[in-house]
């Protein structure tokens, strides 16, 4: 290869790296990315150089999402949250822990006997990652971003038909005037319990629980939170029929804007530095 071709390749590669840096360089906006990882949950929250990853989907597909929305030089995730120990939430976290430095791990209070759960637990332990069980004592703040675990606490653990789903970690994100709630896989019983017992106030964004299952969010939770945006993470043409028609109809009746990974791919919501203007991106 002659010198001219070598220089040309160098210039092309340098330009690619520059443009990658421009598109991924952290700014003062908050971004919430519901990753298109198929039938499961994986949500990346980014603010400046701080990242919160909530769940990891069923497999390593989440790595593509992280690579797309995090700067290529940033290999640290400040907070990793497992809302539910089912495979469609934890599977991808195994790859994440192998490839990224995790500064804090918050896990669901429920445990699972599956091999995948054991692999994740062993991997986190072997790396010495600080680990905490989800509770309201674990409020997290970075600059103007606040993350409050609102459910479950020990006193919230009533007898539910499906305790694994209904003890999913639920947290509230606040950024200036913007507020969002993330609901894991809670079902009707926990949804009604939260609506009745935990004050959330009016919110802008809600992650619809359990991929839009008809056994997920209830009218009571929608009525007390009055969300503007509802995001549903579900695989395209999944075998469960998620999201169910009655959930979509309920959201439409309430005038909520519906965004879903099942028909849009990654769902990116960006909140500008004022905390008031919300931008939808694809």
C-alpha cells in the first residue's frame, strides 16, 4: 500500500471518529432510551457522563444499544438496576458486567433459582461490585438528576398472586421540572397498591409495566399520575400479544402519547437542560 492510500485511510478513520464523538458526546440534556432488545426491558438513562442502566433484556443485544448511545471511550455505568430477576430483564446484564465497569448495582428484593440469575450474581460478586437491595433508602443524585426508589419496601410486601412481578423495583426520576416513573413488571395488584399508598404526583413519562400486558398497569395508577408519555418495551410480533389492546385503549382514552419499541425500534426521549422541553427522537 503506497503512502497516499495510507494517508487517505487515516483521514477517513479520523473523520469517522470525530463524527462519532460529536454524536455521542455528553451534553446537558437528559436522555431516556428504551432499547430495542426484543421481548424484554432495557432502559438507558444518560445525563452528561452519568449513566443508569435499568435491566438488560434477554441477551447481549443490549450491548449494541449501549455502544450506540454512550461515548465509545466511556466504559463505566454508574448505576445498574435489576427490577425483576426474570431472564427478559437480567440476561443481557451478564454481558454488560463483563464488558463495562459497574459502580453500583441495585437489585430486586426477589431472587430466582435459574442458572442465569446465579451466573449474574456470581459475576457481580467476583468483580466486587457494590450491591444493594432496592429500597427507599437508596436515593441517588447526580447534579440535577434525582432517582428515588419508591417501591417495594419491607412494609409494602403484601401477599400478591405473583410476588416476583409484583415486587419489581419501581423508581421515580426527577430532572428539574421533568418527572418519570419506571415500573418493572408490576401487575394489577401492585399497580393499585402503589396508586393508593405511594404519592407520585403528576408525571411526564411512565414506563408501562410488563410490556403492556393486560395484567399490568391499572386505571387507578394512570389517574393519580396523569402521564403525558407512555413507553412500552416489547418485541415486534411477540408470542404474548404485547402490548394488549385494552392497555392501548386505556392509554388512548386518557390522551397519553404511546411510544413502543415493538414498532419504532429504540425509543429515545430527550429532555433539554431547562427540564421543560421534551423531544422525541428515533
